[in-house]
């Protein structure tokens, strides 16, 4: 039996919480990028991050073979994370697609839907996988992947400067790239929950019509917020990103 504590990571358990922020990882990332957010969440919100196979506490689990396998793994984990109380589902970049896909699967199967879905730095999944989305690329050298991770702040310098840890980080990134490159969106899928889209004002990855395409998918409320910076915003914005999540502040998500 899988150890659920290694799959659903609660940085700071909060039995008094009335809601949970459930976070799905980006390409090459683990739980670490989200754990500091526990310091900036409202006192009634608990942070839960979903650990994909092959990293952190699931280091010995084999990587997912394709997108569907990872989505089914994430779906099961989100269902567990949502079992205690109402929740908001968040995903950044590839995690944004995963959060949308998991929500769509929950809708089709009658699972526990989030109070709101928040996608960050992600093009609309309905457009399919395009060259704009395929970054980093499987054709990139190991050195190129390390440079990308260093520039984008995915991993601390002590990891990227250690040969063994750096090798593991590159292996993990390549495994996620392989999964990402098998992404498909079920045509006709819609999202009935309130949807908030976050984008960076200097993010060259985001297509010009991204917001309009997300709006078409949204059958509940819709809201778009543009934040300072590129794909991971500015460091100060990233550190306090939960403050921009409307549902956590109980702000309205419009129609």
C-alpha cells in the first residue's frame, strides 16, 4: 500500500483549517517550491502539495510513463487531499494543465470538485501541445536544462552545484518532459467550477489569446489576473503567490 503521507504532503498540518489549498507540481518540480507558501496562507487554510512519483518521499516509485498515468495518479491523490474539507486546486505551468485535467476528470466521474480552480502561467489546454509549450525541450543538453533550472529558480544552488544532485534533477526534468510531451485534452471538456487564471506580464510562453481560450472553457465564474514578471513571476510575487488567489481571500470570481 502506498504511504499517503508521501503522496499528499502537508507542510504544516492545521486541524482547525476550514479549507485546503491543494497544489500540483510544474515540470521538473517537487513539493519544495510550494512549501514556503504555508507562511503566507490565511490562518484557516492548510497547504497540501501533491507529490508525483519519482521525487521527494516517492523517490523509489517509478516515474509515470505518460500523461494519462500521471493524471490518474494525481487524481487519486487530490481525492485524498480533498477528503477532509473544501479545497482550492492550484497548478503552475504543466501543473496548470494537470489541475485542469484532474478537475475535468472529477467532473466526469462525480468526484469532489474544488471550490475554485487556479491555473498559473499555463496556456489553455484545449489548444493542444504546441512548440510554445514544449520548454524545456527533450532536445536540450543536460547543461541547457541546468541553466534553465538555475535561471528560473526551480532548484536551489546547492542542488545544482552538487554533481550527484544535479544529475538527479536533470533525470527528473527529463522524465517530466517525456510525460508532458504526451499531453492530450479531451475535446469538449468544460470546467464548471470558478476559474482564475494567473499570467506574468513578461512571460513569453503565454500565447496572446490564452485568456480568451481559458474563458471559453470556463462554465463557472472566470477571472484573470496579470502579475509582474516572467514564467515564474518575480521572486517576491512567487513567494507570496497565495495572496493573489481570489478564492483564498474570499474575493469574487466573476462570470
